[in-house]
C-alpha cells in the first residue's frame, strides 16, 4: 500500500529535526525514544529518502546519555568549513540540538558534527555553544543570512515560557552573539517552540518576504498544539511582521482566526523546513500529532510505535485579497487516476459509485450554488466514517472524526475547522490513508491535517445541504 507518512518501525517519535538535503538525499532526523513508545530518552532518530516519499530507516544518529537528552534542532551543511570541523573537500554536517540537562532544569544549544554525510555524529567538545542559564531555551534553527547587513549565520531559537523567539549571529557557527527577541504577540496560549525563519518570493512579484514559523502548545487553533506563522521582514538583526497582532487570548475565537496558521487541523506540529535546498524549493515536514493526546493513542502491542510525520510540503507565498499567505503543496507518491465522476447534481445523501483505495488522493470541486453547503463522508459506512463538511454561510470547512474514536480522549473528538477564503466553488485536494487526512483547500492556502480513528475508505457518500453540483470527483491511488 502506498505509504504517505513516515514513522519508524518501533517506538515513540515527535518533532522532525535537522532536516537537510545533502548529496542527493533528504535526511530526516526526529525526536525519538530508542527504548519505548512514550516520550523519554530523547535522541535523534534518522531516516533518509531520495524522493520524500519512500524512507530508509537508519540507526540512531545522536543518542541521549546520562547527562543530556537530545532535544529538537536543525542541521547546517558547512560547505565553507566556517566551523573548522570538516575540511573544504568534505564539509561537516553540523547538528544544532538542545541539550536538555538530565539532572536539573536547564536547556542550552549544542553541536554534534558528522563527517560521513550525516550517518554518525560526534559531540563538539566546546558544548554548549549558546547558554542563557535558562530552563526553556530550545529548538535552534540555524540558517545562512545574506542581505544588506552582511553575510553570516543566524540562530533562531525560543525562550519557550517567555513566548519569545530569540535571534543570535555567528561567523564560525561556534560562538554566538545575541541580536534581538520577537514576541510575545499573536497566539500566546502556551509555550513557543520550534521556530523556523526563511525568505520566500511572493508569487507573481519580484518581492521577497520572510516567514517566521512558530509552534505553540497549547493554544493552537484546533486546541492543543498548533503552528502559527508571521510574514514580515528580517533585516539581519530583527524580525518585523507585516501585520502586527496583539496578544490573542486562546478563548477569543475571532481573534484566533484572525491569525495565520500553518494548519487548522489537530495534527500538524513542530513543522520546520529543509536546509540545503534552493529558496524556491522550500520544503516542510511536521509531526502529525498533538501533545493533548499523543500519549493516549493506541499502539499495536506486538509492535509498539507512536507518532508519524505529515507528508512533505513545498511552500510558496501568495497574496490573496491583500493578505500574504503561505501556500502548501503535498509531495506525494506518484498516483494514477482510478475513478472520476463529474457534474453530479445532489440534494440529498448519495453513495458515490466509487471504491477508494486504502491510501490515495481525492480531488473534488463542488458548486455550492445557493445551497447551505455539503458533507462528504468517507469510510466503511456512514456510521463509521469521517465527515468533511462545508458551511456556505460561514465558508467554514470542518472535519468530524468522532466515529471510531469512542475510546479516545475527549480532546480527540473535537471538530477542526478552517474558514475558506474563496466562496462559490469549493475545490479540495485530500490525501488520505487509514490513519489521517491532509486536506488542502484555497489552492493550498488553507490546510487541515487530522488523524482519524476510522479509516476513510473504501466508500464515499456525498450529501448536499440544498442543491449542489459535484462538478468533479477524482480518485487516485
Ligand atoms: C516540541 C518539543 C520541543 C522540544 C521537544 C522535546 O514538540 O517540546 O520544544 O525540543 O519537543 O522532545
């Protein structure tokens, strides 16, 4: 069966770490417990891929020890040997990770370097390389900055409890000088974690904007863990968003919806992007779970494993109605079209004459006309299906994943919803497998990722709330 989501054969995973494209392969490291299916003994697990779809598992890259757990961070390919840890002919890969002290509440940033293309790592003897005496200074993302202010390395990390992103600079990757702090602003319902910062050209223009991704837990748009993003300018010293938001109380629903979220579902957290790709190939992977219930998800007792990654997503920036938005396109396996329906007028619930494969892609377009919207049910039968609904009055697209989730926590069965930006015709691209849905609407500017408790195949029912036309329904797998 087509595999859409990376997970290791065994054990617990959370955040993607150290994403890097090097020598023709995509390297995915991740928060990993080598000893069990719960969070603990955090180390960097490792997998690699030629196409972001088929992954080879590798041995643990950086292991916990009696002094520290290896928390989240990023990778730098030190081509110019600025650190002196490699040689010009064989650049070192530098993993920047958070040293999470085992014996006290303390977090600082450290380096482990690899001279064999990212397979094995040696801890840098001068660790830590950035220390604020803080218990919650973590998740370093190191990027190369080149702009009016010069050319140097920038580290973006968080003071998680203070809800601040902190920026540092360095010429040699080893010694770091504080530049500035951003926040708190926007979503402030929980700790700030796993920042990323990158420039992207705004499509159809010569302008470039900087995107600051920021995960927050709890206080995400669907409850629990979520990722907001800010579009603005980074001048080499400080980040300034184009739109300034006040601090938004997580109970203020309108305020929360006025912020921009990478994903409006429950299960897209700690997403970060690859080093080693051109700016126009900016690619993200996120953890497909939520701290609210990640520990309570059932495991196969024969093969205890918890956690998976979202599909990889290519990012671009577009302007819609004066707002600059991230657009995401999933990098999926090659699929072939299996079935296609068109121009089906519906004013009730009909079972569609199609069979969905266990994993694949649906593309649908619906002309909602004057109706109140529609619901698409995907599953074995309507009482064991996930329901995707669109409410025309509010333009709200929502996912109801209650079915099959009876034994799961209350927080799992809450609805996730996104208010679509475009009205009239609704076009959705849905990637699905037995574990999850990744829904791309508004051409990829509104995305909703949800784990599901009941597999969203093999059947589909389409229900018009009034007269709607299913203009197009394509199944690929
Ligand atoms: C985010 C996070 C990070 C931390 C890691 C620990 O999910 O809490 O802030 O580095 O997980 O596993």
